[in-house]
């Protein structure tokens, strides 16, 4: 987005913004052709909407590093293995567009399901062990759906760079594997987790938490952070138990899994010395609904 100043005096300044919202691949491709004919580099931020400050940080970085920023806003049905989860997923396109305009995005791509999936996508993506562990084992088909939509977006936009949040640590690893497999010429740019001042990792799903559930959810980041000190004097197995046991003691929280893994392969580790890159990945059910929250912490 560029800000055009139409008329300016010391007292008033009338401006307009030129961010475009398009729903079809054809309209998107026309805008991209114009940008490319001007020699512009293109950055893509794939999202499922319900944007928050975490997404805003990706868009800010994309705008800073590219001449032309495309943000996709599409709740992708093929990555939901639970129909209720898909139905409950928060949607707020109008508010998303207002935020994206203020951040300097050039295009919002908000297609319909029919536009992205005119026929059933039968492609199968498989990157073991990365896509089989953790989320892969608890949400069968999830990463296949992510690869289906992200590859479609990469083919439609052909971005020079694409931006993903590290809260979805495993997703970033799977997308890197897919890019290598499909030999796509796009740089994957992982961006740090954005947290509320009290530590809660930002997530579109936080909007589904009742106030008391949000308080309970703080236990997740609290014990992940504390475990970074705890690990200095304890084994990997003890640290894992420390996180799981303490979070499970918080009323309203139930750990689905906590794995301490190699930061590249995502294979579970047994000892701290087994890898140079060590990350703890957690998924916790929170509250009555329940809301499924994920987070992670880097140990080294
Ligand atoms: O991380 C997300 O919001 C989604 O998985 C993504 C990458 C936009 C694909 O739908």
C-alpha cells in the first residue's frame, strides 16, 4: 500500500490508500503482473484471517523487505480434521482489511473455497518424520491440507519471500520441506512468536477463550519459560515432566503433548547433548470448549 496525499494544508490533509482486495486468482495475477513489470519484488503473508498483532508483525516485516506485499486471508478447509473446529474458527475479513491497509499491504487475496478448490485436491504431501510427529500424529491430514493450500498460494503468487510465524514451529519445518521437494524458488522467512505482555502467545484462537480461561492459559508460557532455567540443572526427561506436570496442575488446562525435539528434524530427543538446536513444542487443551492452544520454547 502506498499513501497518496491528495491535498494538504497545515490544518487538513486528505489522503487515500490503494490497497486492493481481490477474490479471484485472475484479478490477483493481473495485479502481480503490473507489479512485476515495474521490477518489484513480491512478498507473501499467508493467513487464515482473524488477524492479530502476531500477523501484523509478519506483514510489517514483509512490507519492509519487499516492494509489493500480498496477504492471503482464507480459512483453508482441507487442513481441519475436525468439522467443529473449522466451523468455530473466527472470521473477520472487514477488520482484517482495515488492519492490513494501515500496515501497508498492497493486496489482500480473500478467495472463496470454490476459487481455491474448483475440484477436490488429491495431491498427497509426505515429509516424514517432520510431518508425522506431534501435530502430524494428533491431527491426521492437517499438514497435507497446509501443503495443499500453501503450494496453491505459492503457484498463484510466485513470491520472492513468504513469511510464517514460529508459533507454528512444525508448520514452518513442513513448509520448508515442501519448498525443497517442489523445487520452488521462494525464501521462507520464519518470524519470532509475538506474546502479550503477560506471556500468552498471540493466536486467533485466543478470541475463543472466556476471561477465566485466558487466565488459566497463562500457565502455558509461565512453565515453558521457567523450564529454561530448570533445564540448566535437570535432565531432558525431568524438564519434560516439569512442564507437563505443572501445566496439568492448572485448573482448566490439559496437556495433549509436550515434546522436546531437534529443531530441524523435529524428532524427539533423549538428552540435551543430542542436538545443537533444541525446541520444546506443546499443545494444551484449555477450558470447556476446549480451545486447543500451541506454543513452543527454544532451549538452544
Ligand atoms: O498458519 C496458518 O494460518 C495457516 O496454516 C496457513 C499457513 C495460512 C495455511 O492455511
